[in-house]
């Protein structure tokens, strides 16, 4: 349960000194205090856990709490103080005023963490702990995004490789091979591609030679590919690279690496509402165009399901705590300049149910009010997300 910090020091010590001076409460105790059942938790050690989305179904009839959106003026390279404000107000409400409260904040990338900005767990006596876990691996969500993103990148070049030298017959045999009885069957993702092509057939044996050719050849235009590989490290010499230089590859092309949290998969993680919704969104991601000008999706490559499997645990929000023992969800961290810059919808939804009608959920809108907060309001309109009961603006006067 929440606890008031005692013997606060002046001048204020460094963030890491403060964070390491406080022993985190068992996360099971935090979960019990907010009304979570043991079976709704997946523990990652003693001080962090994932929360199953099934809690929303259990609390579906419970009224939502008050929704407070914290924003700021355009931040400096060192940050402006949104997370510190979010955590500080949550601690004031929970540990000092005895109110039900939840903080919902974004998970930081290791790039800024090891750069000039540093970590994003808050500051001073308003932090989420353990700070090291928060700022680094946490429960592996960003690593899952890296794996999924790069699987799709590999699938793109592999498909181009095989289409460059194999006949339609060979490609057909690889994509839809006969079983031991000699029968071919379409998988669900193949039926999606057939529907996209306007081929209203479900039996592989009914396809004409022309239809087989259209089905097996994506004919990706290499100059149109927008999907890049990612790594969660600031490595500027990977921003532009040439791939395919091995002796057995069929072509070379220019590409590069982005930072993992800039991946469209991160934006999807923050916007999705359940596993089925995430599956559709991942499958519909466009990676480039065919030479005929048709958009090519992850499902055209047949990897939408594989991406979802890699992301199946990442969809669950991560439960942590503040220095004063109030609960915090740390989940997703898309950039606001290229995505929407807010933590996940599912974290907000679960937190609003857990605190109930008398409680408060404080959510940080990333970056400044001109992008993070504005895009948060767009998100609420499009996704049916609750509208804030209060906007709090953080800034220097």
C-alpha cells in the first residue's frame, strides 16, 4: 500500500541515489491493493508484472475513474518534466490524500536513455522504481518489437530473392505444397491474399495458371520499400547500409536501421485493444508497392500471424510502482513526431476500471502539447477512448 517518504534530503540527491535508497514493495502487494487477482498477473521477479487483458472483462460493468492527461510546452532535449509531474501528482493523491490513483506512462527507448536525455522514470522524489528495470529491458516488450520488425524485414528480402530466380511452378510448390496424399490447402492468410486479388476461390486446384502466377508473385518494387530494420541502440553508422553483398545473394539494395520505438509495430502496440485487433493491424501494415503500383502488406508476405505470436505477451501492460508505492502502468512508447506519442490504450482502459468512479488515472501525453496531446485527442475520437476529465499542462513560466 502507498507509503509516505520520510527524511527527504536537501539538496536533493541524484535520481539514481534516490531510486536505489527505496526498497520496492512486492508487486503482488501493489496488485492486491488495486484489486487485481493473482491469476491476472504474470510475474517478472518481485517488483514488476504483466497484467492480463482479461481483467477488463471482469470489471466491464464497473464505472471508469477520472481521466487526467498531463502535457507540456515543447520540451528541451533534456525533457520538460511530464513524467515527474505525472508521478508526483499520483503520489500526492495516493500516498498523501488516500485517493485511488494510477499512473500510465510510456516505456523509454534505450537510445535516449544512453544519450543526452537519459532515463524517463521521472526525477527526484517522483520516480517509478526499480529505475534500472524501467529504463532498460523491463519485461522485453521493445525486444519483441525488434524481433517482429526484423522478421518482416527479412521476409521482404527473402521473398524478393526467391522470386528473382524461381519459376511460378516452384514458388507455388513452396507456398502451397501438397500433403502426403497430394492435396493442397490454403491457410487463412492465403485466403486473405486471394480475396485481395479478387480471386473468389478456396480450392488450390481450381486456380488457373494466370491466377497462380498472380498469387505467388508479389513483384515488389525495391525502390518503394519503406520498411527498415531496427535496433534499440543509437548506432548512427547503421542509418544507411547496403544489404545483399553475400556471394549467394541475388541483388543488393540500399536500406538502413531505425530505432526500435520508431517502428510501426510500436504504434500498433499502443493503439491496439486486443489480440485479434493487433493481428489485423499487423497484417495490414504496408511495406512498399509492387511494380504494378499495388500496396504490399505483411499478410501478402504471409507473416502477419508470426508477428502476432512474437507480440502476444507485449500487448499486456507492465505493472510497476512509484517511490511512494502508488501503482503505475508502463506500456508502449511511440514517438509523437512520427506516431502518436502516447502510452497504450489497454493500460488506460484497465487502470480506469481498477480505480473505479472515485479514483484517478494520470496519463502522460508524450512530447509537447502541440503533438502528443493533440494526437491523444485524435486517438480518443477514433478509438472510442474516454475523454480526459482534466488537462494538466507542465511548463516553465
